């Protein structure tokens, strides 16, 4: 993973807060990656790419 991607991951992890609790939405970088992959997969499935 390159440094730009890691920087983006950290930024997402630090800035995104849960609207319910007000705490961090993602506990670590892996949680951000999991969410991103699931979101991309859902979009691709919706567009019937996969």
C-alpha cells in the first residue's frame, strides 16, 4: 500500500464520527478497508458489473 493511500485511510479513520455516539466510526485502518471494499462491491453489484 502506498503512502498516499495510508494517509487517506488515517484521515478517514480520524475524521469520521458515529452520528449516534459521537465517537470514532472506525476503530482501525482495517475497519476502513473492510467498509470500502464492501461499499465498492455493493456498487459494482448494483451496476451489474459483477
